[in-house]
C-alpha cells in the first residue's frame, strides 16, 4: 500500500451532513496516508450511544485508531471547550507517532471551535446548568428574547440544549451570547488552511435514501433495546445526550406516545431535517472544498480526489 506523507503532518478535516459517507471516506483516507481519526460528533462521545450515533465498529476502531469516542458517561457532559481540549491532545499524540490527524464528523460547532477558538464563551457551570435544565423551555425563551434578541431570532427554539447554553453564557458573562460569537464570520477563499478543509455532499434524493436505509438498519440492529438499557443507565437524566436523534423518539415510543412504525418514520424525518440544517450551517459558517458524491461513488475514488486537491494546493 502506497502512503502519501503530508507536509508537517497537517490535519485534514472532512465535514458534511449525516449519512453522506464521511466515515467510509475517512477510513479509506486513514489507510492511505497513515492517519488516525478524530471524531467530530457531539453524541459519539457518550458510552452506550452506539447504534443510534452510527459509531465505527469495533473492527474499524482496531484497524484505524479513533479519538473522541466513548470519552464520557451518560451522567457526564461534554461541550465544545472539552472537545477542543481533547482534540488538541489527540493531534499532539498522533503527530508524535508520525501519523496524520483526520477530523471527521458533522458537528459544525466543534469544527469551528477547534479552527477559530471559542471566543469569550465561558465553560459550563454545573449548578447553573442544572437550574436551567429544570426550567420550562418557554421561560428560557422569554429570557433569551429579552436579553439577546439577535440570538433569539437565529437559534433553533425547539432545541433546549442550545437555548440553555445561550442563557447560561448570558448569565455568566452579563453579555449577549450573539456578541461573543460575532467574530465567527464565514472565512474567505484566502483562508490559509482552506486546502485542508473538505466537505462531502450528495443530491437530496440520494441522501434521503441513504438516511432512510440507515434508520431502518439502526432499528434492525436493536436501537429500541439499546435505548431501554440506556434509560436504566440514566439517559433521561442527561438532556444533552437525550437530544440525539433516534433516542429521544424511541424514548417517547417506549412511553406509549406513538407506535414503532410511526417512530421509525419520525426518526427518518428528524434525521433528514438535521442533515439539511447541517448543510446550511457548513455553507454559511465554513469555507469547505466540496466534493459531490453520487450513488456509485466509492470511498477510494473520493480519497484520490481529496488527495489530488490537497497536493494541487500544496504546490
């Protein structure tokens, strides 16, 4: 197997929506360039959230080392600051072994935080977070509207985790959340690291078919049983982990709120909506060199495309 050493062991970043095929490409790339993968996924950090987060298999993790997976118990909490800390350690460790760090995932905030920093946003406060999590979402939204109308208009108001974080930052700093992220502008084509930032995309119909297939596979592999076990381990006590698409809907199914067939369809809908939001975020917030995949695209061919783009920019 021919290896392609990269100058100064610079990390490569592969981003894109869920089910686009990032993991297969990252695995093939890691084999080609002697790389190790750093997961950029806010839910794969939790032990036990396996099927629903499409974690790499045990065999894949033996074949290619993965980082930032299973680093937290369900009773813990992980945020962008923690990701940056652990990811930087991983980069140092990987490079010390003369290998290449490959960041791969769909959590845009983590990519952005690692590449540009977290600005003035403080780390999470355990006591304040507990207080906010116990408050009704409507109450939190009213406070956000009063204290930071810009964030109120832009935020996903149905996502308690994001609303809670915005209020937490406002209370801890006394400043609007929007001001503390104002430096995060979409970079231009002159961004120095642009040659290392790659995005994967597909036609909407193709991505939808892949999402539907993935969801069907997750339920066939035992997502319901996994969720039942996680509930016994404290899943419903971790509002962050409970936001993971699939688990929340299955929990509602287990409580008798809808049938299994309805739950499967709802998970497909929520996943498609999430993929659309991811694409919107990446296009607005990051400068990515996009590679378009088709139903017949093979990971190896995509790797060659990425490497050819990289080497062309390195000349």
